[in-house]
């Protein structure tokens, strides 16, 4: 049995496309049974590694706080920095 799919509309902006897919089911537009896995090995990471020197006692306190929350300490530092910037 052949299913007729709706054509995917053209979008002027990424925001317009995002809004469309938030309110529409992709199975009406895409035949997911024909989907293939894709690898994108040349994508650049969206984060940058930095070197940050912290006093050992401060780092130990951060690691303890992260352990209590069951999260990696670097993730906790990123979360705290983001929260601080949001409130600034």
C-alpha cells in the first residue's frame, strides 16, 4: 500500500521551520522507513576547551558539590556560570 506524503513547505527562516515542526507530525511529510543513518565526521565542536586555574580547595569543594548532585564537576561549573550570567 502506497502512502501519499504531504510536500514539505519552503521556509524563509530557521525560526519559521522550527515553529512549523513544533506543530506538525513529520510522519505526514517524511517516509521514515527509507531513512538511512548518516555520519558527519567533519563537524566542529560547538564548545571550546579552556584552561582555568583554580585553587585546589575550591576545586575540591566543586567536585564534592558535583558528586552530591551526581553530575560531572565540569558540567556543574558550566551550569553555575550560565546561571550567573543569566542573573547578571
